[in-house]
C-alpha cells in the first residue's frame, strides 16, 4: 500500500498549484507497475533517497525526451499525458514529494509553454534550473511534509515573483479550473463567451497555455474521475461509475478507456490493477 499525505497550497500559489503530495512505500522485494495513462495534471517529482523507477514503454510508443543519465538527488518533470505510454516499474523503498500543478500552473510559474512538456518526461534541472536541485537537497534534510511544503512554496513563490512577463490570463485560469472541477460541462462555446473570446480564439489560447484543447482536457479529466471512482469504490458496477462520472453510457466509457489505456475497463484492472493509495489530507 502507498501512504500518501496531501497538503493544499497557500496564498498566491492557490491559482497555480493543485496540491503537494508525499508518497511513501516499500515494495518489500515485490515490484509493482503504475500505468502511465492519459492524465490531466503536470507534476514535478522529487525523489528523496529513492531509486528512479524503470519506464516500460508500450510497443508502438517511441519515447521523446525520456529521462536518461539520472543524477542524484533526482527530480523529474512529467507533463500532461494524452495517451498511454506504458508504466513505471517500482521496486524498493520510496519517498517521493510531488508538486501537482493546476492546468496553467507549470507554464505560468516557469514561463515554459505547456505544449513543450505535453506527453514528455524531463530531468527537472533541464527545465527549472539548478534551484530545483537545491530544493531536493533541502527536502533530504527535513522529515515532515509541512517543512517540505514550506521549502517548496518558497522556491515556487520566488520563481513566480521573478516572472516579469507572467503568463496570467485570469479568464483562462478560471475556465481551466472550471473544467478541472466540472469535467462533464461540455459547452465550450459558453466558456469561450464567459472568457470574452471567440470560440476559435478560446480554443487556441487554451491549447497554448494548458497544453491541449479544452474538449480533450475535459475528456481526460472525466476518464480519470471514473478510474478513481472504480478504484476506491470497487463494489460499484461500471454502470454506476458511468452515471456518477457523467458518461452517457458504458460504450462512451469503454471508448475512452481504450483511447487512454489501450484496454477495456475490465481488462485494464485485470492486467495492471492500479495501486491502492491510503490518502491523508493535512
């Protein structure tokens, strides 16, 4: 079981950070795999005295910018994912501090186009300068998640304040966060109107600053919502999952699973069951 502690951001970072998460687990010699399916959040992962997992890619996927020659302490950046890449294979004792970004968070803080990290994995130092290595070294010196969050927020606030041409479009931040919290809302036309943009302009700017179009983003978010529901409510039928997550019927759910995992829902859970996580919100 993976023990995950979660802390929400403070102050100005609330517009950019979804959460800080500390994951701790020991495979006790029995490795497990975590699928790299389509996902709607970018993240920075800082490995604290932990081995980096092996990346097993699917047969027809040709990796781009996969991390190589990993330095220690290691920190990685994973952008939003729009299709199945394979899996991370973990084996050993792990302590991983994740910074989960809101849709426009990473690009706004680091001035890096979201499209640059879409479907990519990077060594964090290659994108976020030497400061990310210093942050990782600081995290090695503390034990509690609250201290880790304090160091992370100082680092992120410094990067945000140094951004003299801040990529902050309030209307797009609100629109992307609305889709994050309401993935079943499919009137993109209404969202573009509320953002005071034409539909074409809204879709272009959303893609530029989030990394993918609003319809695809909402679809991937809804898929992950259904996936989490089944994982933490295993007694629920797939029909119940469809209703609760906003799918019209099971065929739409199956279509999304095949698009984002290459498998049907039942086959996905049978061949690579998601690892159960015990969450603590602090």
